[in-house]
C-alpha cells in the first residue's frame, strides 16, 4: 500500500462572488507520498495559494477532506492545527510573521523550545539553519533590522527547525536575489534528501524545478500532474548544456 | 570551440593531448563530454587555414609528437572573437510561430504546446540545477551551468507570458 503523507479528496473552497460563487479550489484530488518533493505552478489566481492554505489548515474547505499522515485534519480545531504545525508541518508563508521582539535566532529556535528541545540543542539547530541560508551573521538582530530577503530566510529556517515531516511553502523565494535563491534551493535539496516531504507553490521556475513532480493548476483545478525526474542521461545533458548536441 | 582552442594556444604552444586536458579543465563538468577526435580535426583545420603551425618534436620513448603554436593571424582571430558580441540563436520566434500555426490549423491546442514545452524545460532545469549543486563551488565552470539555468528560467517565464496571451483567445 502506498504511503501518502498528504491527501486531498474532493477538496473545494468557494467564496461568495457577485451572484456566482468563485470556485478558488474546485474538487481537487491529490496525494503526496512520503519523501516526495512536489511543486505547484499555475497562473496568478489559479487557486494554488488557496490550495496550500487548505492543506496547511490556514483556511477551511467548503467541502472535501484533507488527510495528513493517515489522520483527517480538515475538521481539526485551531489548537489541533497549532500542535500539528509545531511538530509535523512546517509552513513558509508569503508574509513572514516573525515575532518583532525576538532576535532572528530566537525566532528560529522558538518552535524547537515549544516542543521541549533543550536550549542548547534548539540554539544549535537554529544557528545551523541560519548558516546554511547565509544569514548567520544576522542572528542577533531583531526583525526590523533585517532586509526583506533576510526576514524571509529566517522564516524559512523557523519552519524547518523541528524537521517537519511535511514542508509547505508559498513562494519561498519571492523577495530574494539569485544568490539567496540558490542557498534556499540547496537547503530544499538537503531537506528532500533527508526524506522530508516538500510541497512548493511557486512562480519561480528554479524552485519548481527542485521537485520530482509538477502539478499545474488552472481555474481551481489540477490540470496536469507529471514527473520531472528521469530526463536525459548525464552525458546527453552535458552535451546539451555545451551546445554540442547532434 | 575552435576559437577557444586558438586562445589556449595563444597563451602557450601545446600538443594535442595537453590542449585537450586544458580545455577539459576549463569546461568543468562539461569537459566530460568533450569529443577528443573533434580536437584533432579542428587542429588540422586551423593549420590548413594558417591560424596555427606545428612542429614535429622527437621523443625518446614514444612516437614523435606534434606541437602546435598560434600564428600572428591566429592571434588576431582570437582578439576579434573575444570582442564579437554575436549570441547564439534564441527560440522565441520559432515557438511563437508554432503557437500561431497550431491555432490557425487547429492541429494542436496552443495551451497544450505551452504545457509540453514547460514540462520539458523544467525537466532540463531540474537536471542542470542538480549538476550545478553537485559541482565543487570553487570550480569556475559552474558559471556555465548557472548561465544555462538562468536561461531556462527566463524561457519558462516567457512561456507564462505566452500562456496569458493565448488563454484569452481560447474558445471557452
């Protein structure tokens, strides 16, 4: 039997519109296996962010079900979701929601302390992540002293500090230059190698291309579900890069 | 490739095998797929064109080897290659015509063509990114892979623009 970490069954989210309801997400069925990296692309307004919010419990579906690791979660209370987000689901938002009164490293270690990690272990993991994201030098700064791109990376480190089973990310490289984007891509590659599951909603082709599998959304529905791995052989690829293809 | 070989010879004379090693080093991971035969063919063409000349050097324990050096004419060619701003052909014109052709002939759905192209480009981008991540970060040749990745990224973005344009024309 396949081991799905995340499943949506007939998932819909409708908003009241002018007369006709807007079907932001329209009867979506999807399943993500443990350890998979999946990206979701689609034009603006196709419903991809709403889908991610439904899967992460930030919004409630109009109908349908969400299953996380064998547990139905779409009817979970706010506290139930808070517990899940602390332990098994890391969420990277478009808005960063850092705690203004805490330094960068304190923001990152907070979720680890909340699940009972020792101060030393939490600090070590937090600093390790900030290092990998190239912002270790800013660890002691309060969020208002950080640039937008630095805040975004701190928020990403915070989402990953408890090594969640599932990482949900909404435009994780939205405000970043290409160097910082490369650091995030490397980190995602590491997260993926470590066996964690990734679901990335993005416009950025480089982020989308870190995944094994691509979902394309249009008008609230998934219109395409394809695998990205297993393309060319190394030799053929190198020849193509060099422009020496026959 | 031809001009890059000339440029390496403009630095110092070399025999074929040395030249091949230097090229391979400069190309980083791509050096793996360098075709050795191509190097020798190119050298003999360069010689015929008067851009390099060769000397037979006798070796004690091995057959004679040919050492190539660049001629003044070859040196000039390297200089003008370095300053030349021509750029490899880009795909937009042809793909755009494909979309137009698909629409007018009804033989294919333009949006489906865009989807297929995006899939293919993302697959390549995925592979190229992995190569770049696996390469040692102090290898200058990583820039070749980064350049390829950035181009693929730009191409995927352009497909988004195509999609926006063609979606509005699609019969509902």
